[in-house]
C-alpha cells in the first residue's frame, strides 16, 4: 500500500507515516509491514464480520434485518445503568446471562473489548438475577452474595410421581 492508502484506510495522518518511515523510528517495522500488504487484502480483513458464539445465541430465530450487530452488543455492555438501556439492550443482557456460559466470558471480553467490571455492573441490576439457574452460575463467577431465596414448591398441584422426583433432585443439590 502507498502512504496515502495507509492513511486513508487506518485514518492516520501522512505526517505520522512520514515519521514512521524513518529508519530510526520505533514504528518503522510496522510501517514497512503496512507498506508491503495489499490494499485489497486489508480491506477484505477489515470488512470481515466479527463473529462470536453470542451472535448465534442472540440472533437465533430473529429475522435478518433485526439481528444484533457487533456495535449493539458492545454498546449494551458499556452501559452502566440497566434502567437506561433500550429494550433491545435488555434482550441482549437477558439472553447473555441466561444462555451463555461463564467460560464464554473471557472470550467475550476480548472480542467485544468490554471489561468484566462493566459486565458485572449490569449483571447486578438485571431482573434475571432472581432466577436460580442464572444466579447460581453468575453470582459465583462474580463473587456476589446470592439474592435468590429458596421458596418451597407448592406440592398441591404437582403429581405424586413428579413431586418425588423433585424432592430427590433437591436433596442431591
């Protein structure tokens, strides 16, 4: 690529590139690298869709024109107040905490450039934190005191066979 192409593609001033072109510059190797790559390859790489497992989760059963984008997901997690979030951002939070694993958190953090602190701030405010399945996983991950109370099951409407299975299951937990 030429200096002009590098400047336009990466939004760098020509004067900066002139400084990088000097052999004593610390960024000379970077400049030489940029100069030796093809413009078409660079544009193709920059246009590549940023993918992550969360896009599969968020965009499941959603029409193409309403699918969540990289910027929407990133902006949702930069928010600091759940109440200020849009309805679409609240859907992002809900689906993320209900359907993603804790193991996805580190990868998510790298791909979307969002800090764990920001994610934790939002998590503390979401109503889904009241769900036992969500809170057991994420409260432990964020080292938070659980706010879910163990409400005994109403057994009057549950068939006896199912009731005994549920009792056995709760005894093992």
